[in-house]
């Protein structure tokens, strides 16, 4: 009985997440819609499919490159001596 309740809750949470994602994508698509014309029009379902398939691109940086970036930020943030 407890396993059925847990399974039900997991299914319910998945459906809620799916609905929230769908709503967020719909709102995003609506912001793009006014700027679409006949050539650039993308149906919502196609937009949704593309958005869900895309994975964020990982930027691979070496430790040295990250340290250099941090040092350059610190140099800019450092108060100037009077």
C-alpha cells in the first residue's frame, strides 16, 4: 500500500513538473511570437521540442584559464589608490 502511495506521488510530481515546464515554454514562445513573420514562424510544438532536446553547452576551461579570469576580475574590482 505504501509503495502505491509513493508511486502515485512520484507520478503526480512528474506531471506537475511537466505542466510547469510547458507553461514556462508557452510564455517564452509568446514573447517571441510578435516578432515572427511567415519565414521565421515556429509552431509552439516545434519550439517546445527543440527547447527540451537542447542541452546547455559546457565550456571546458583549464584551471589556469579560470584563475586568470578571476585575477582579471579582481584587478578591475580593486579600488584605485589616491
